[in-house]
């Protein structure tokens, strides 16, 4: 396997990892926001 091919594979995996982290952070923010709104509604 050439260095260029392995480097391209690395870039692809890196982009997948970054997009997965972004989705995870967005989901966590949505959950936190929902909990905050529920707390405000209960008070």
C-alpha cells in the first residue's frame, strides 16, 4: 500500500470521526436544552 493511499484513508476516517463528534455534541446540546426547558416549566 502506498503512502498516498494510506494518507487518503486517514483523511476519510478523520472526516468521519469529526462529523460523528459534531452529531454527538449537537444531540447532547438538544437533550440539555430540553431538560432545561422542562426545569423552567416545572418551577
